[in-house]
C-alpha cells in the first residue's frame, strides 16, 4: 500500500509540475483578475454563456464516450494528404479583401494595407503535447515563417486548437497588436508579449484600431480553459469592420439565439466565418452541427458563408469530410447566401473570387 501511495504521489507531482510549464499559460491575476471578476458575464467564479449551456449533455455516458474513442470511423482522418495551395501571402492584392484559410480555424485577412491573422495554429498539433491532436497530412503547408507582418492578431479563446503556444511565440516579433477575449492576455504576457500591445474585450466592447478599422467582441456559446479549471477566461466571436466591409469571425460556438441578436445589432455581414466541424452527440450545445450553420448564417444576415473548424484535426468522432458534406446539403438556394469552400491556402477575394470546388471528394 505504501508503494502504491508513493507512486500515486509521484504521479500527481509529475502532473502538477508539467502543468506549470509555459504551454499552459497563466491565469488572470492582479488588475486583470479584477476586471474579469467585475464582468457581468463572470458569475460564481467562472465566465458563463448568455443562455444556460452544458459543456456535456447531462445524459452523456463517459463509458460510451470512451467506447466511441476506441471505435472511431475508419475515415475520421483522410487516407491521402489533403490538397493545398501555397500562396505568397506578402503578394495579396491591396485593392480587395482577401481571406486565406490554413485549415481548422486559422486564417489570414488582407484588406487594403491591413493584415489580420486569426487563431493561428502552425505547430502541427492541437494540444499541449505533440503526439495528440496531430494535423492531417498535407495541411501543414504554412508556418509562422510564411506570415507577413501582422497588423492585428485576433485570438478568440484559449483552447489549444485556437491559441497555439509554439505559433504565437514564433509570431511575437511580427505582430504589432493583439485583440483577444477578456483574460486571455495573461497567457500572452507570460509568453513575452508586451502588455501595451494587447487589448482584451468583454462582450459588446469595441476598439478602434485605425480609421475605418475596428473590432467588437460579441457572445459565442462555448467555454474556455487550458488546464483543469474552466471558464477563467472569456470566449468570443468578433465583428470586424475593415475598409467599409463587415466580417463576422465566429470562433467556436454552439447554435443559439445570440446569432439573431448579433445579426440585428451588427448585420448585415459581407462574410461570416462559421465553424462546421468537431461536433458530437454528447456536446450539442458548444459546437454547431452542420445543419445549424446555414441557419446561423441566415440569422447573421451574411452575404457569404465560409465554413471553418474542419479539415485539419480530428477532435471529434465524425468522418473528416462529413461536416462539409452535410453543410452543403443543408444550404437552401432561396436564401441567396453564397457558400465558398476554398482549399487550404486558396485565396477568397470578396466581390471577385469565391472558390466553390468540392475538393474533398
């Protein structure tokens, strides 16, 4: 018994020491913590969603989930490397608004002379360790070294598939300014970012970045956390006003009435980037099912829908191409919403080039 107890103590100590490493970031403290605790969205020690939201459905069976993990579909990952386009990001045109997707929820926006990078993950994995959540073959065609100077880095929330320690560290000298959700700046400061370059927003707060360029944090239906305790930092979607165009950057969110509210207050949108993958029966409230994505686009009143949060990591149990297949079937032509489905690295140019190829087939 003493030997078993000693082993358990050593194991617990090892886990604790590992979780002190830089990849886990830091919790809000001092003045940042005071601002977190003063937020109307922070209650009983945690940030909360606009409407009651369970991370896991109450009827979920952890034994069933464990079984699902060992009985994933054979095509949860692609059998062949995914096709990609290597675009020279420094040569994107100034006259139009271009979006280049890097797989999952990472993308670059170039409009006029302004470059925005959202939730970049270039380390090849979506977890604190390199052997879990590995990127699909063919999707690692871009790295931090390929990024041009970044006027604005947007981080929607602090999950590993959106806030990647290795990538953010490698980009530090290229980034002029960061806008993120309330509390997330604690991670960035630990990783050497100048706090004067970081702007943290609560929901419905805005920041003017330059003439004709502003960002507003709006509610998403999700959660946050890089360790054991959830909800110590906020999760957000962002409304981006850039050179006369309005973009919706959805981050992670389950479906809910907040989309219609955002559409009423901030719409219509020229483009909405909405998640369509990594859903599951046991977490229906925190990620949208593909059939819910077109409804969210209608609620937002967007002209163009670009689905993201798929085609790079297998973080759920569905086949890798199922999200886009179900989404395209759920689109209603009468809605007049344009769906664009670029390959990784293939530029989308608003009012000019909207790729629609079914490359996943």
